[in-house]
């Protein structure tokens, strides 16, 4: 149930990995602190949840967790934020498992380096209707390469720059889990151990999302999101102002600069 109904389901966000693809930024900061126009992508993601009534956050911290603790100290008074030390070298499944003492029977979970305009109420309703232990949000595969079609003589007839491959769907995060998904299923890695085990038992379902979604792995991804934000096309922002908490003005000034990630 959302906060509008008086109970806000907790949101576990993975913030502890070392993010080697985002080096050198991640030598000094957790990857989810990569800024998008002066505000960490983690905060953009949290705002998307809070705007839809879910403002209880459990941050699964590890690498450079002191940055998270310093950043969130005294900020976002209308949100409940708990930072949990899940270990410097823990894998994704183990990080979520170590957060179980801070969640109830059902909870959201997400990667800390991606944003999207997922309608969380619809996702939660789908999960409950499926009666499974876990639901992940899937999106059509965005290709990083251009595709082309050529005729028998080699003449290119069509070319598509970075198309979305709608015959292929990928894991975009935005999970809903029941506690037994981690209490009854072992394994350190969420993607290689926990999710495949749930598949074998018919306990994992996919909520298809055809709206906006993008992950940030490199400075190029960061620049693309910043360009969308500057042009007023930040499609990951949920237009539900009434439910969104006001931003603390210190958020803008305290965020790591964009230059640090480039």
C-alpha cells in the first residue's frame, strides 16, 4: 500500500557495488551518487518512488558508504532513510538479504543506477495478482549499436541508429519481492543465483514496461540523461507533485559535480 493509504512499503536500493565501468568516479563515490544536473541519480530514483507515495528507503551500502551517510544526514525530513552496511564485497543477492531485518513481508527493490517512469501502483498490483514470490520489471532491449538491412548486392536499404529491439526484453530492476524469495532461496548473486532459482519454481514474473527507462554505466550515459533533463524531457520524473516531498535546498549544492564523473 502506498503512503496515501497510511502505510508505505519499503524500498531497498542497491548502493554498495564498486561500479568498475564508471571508474574513475567510483574510486571516490558510490556509483549511485553519479550526478544528473547536480543531483545524484540515486535521489532522482528516490524521488520517483516518493512522488508515488513510497518514501521508506533502505539503502544497501558497501563501497564508500561514508559518502552516503554524509550526504543524507539531515536531508529529506519527509522521507525515512535507513543506510545499512551490507559489506564492502557482498554481491547483489546477499546485500538484499542483509536488509531483510528492515523490511516487512513485501518490499520493493531496485538498482541504484537506473531511472524510469514505472507506475509503481500498477507494478504492485501485477505482483499481487501473480501470487509469486518476485516480480521484475522488464523493458525492450535498447541497442547501443545501429542496425541495418542490405539487399543481395550489399546496398543498404534501411539504417536505424540505436533502435529499441522490441523482440528482446531485459531486466530493468524495479522489483517487488516477498521475504521468502531470500529466506528460502540461497546464493550470493541476485541475477545468477536467486532469480534463476525462482524461475525454476515458477515464482518469478515479469511486468512489462514500455515507457522510459535508462541505466547509467558511463559518463556518456550520464551526459545523455543530463541533456534530457536540460531540454525538459526528463521522462523519469513522475508528475505527481502532491505526493512528492519538497527538496532540501542543500541537495543541489552538496551533490558531486558532473566533472568528477567525466
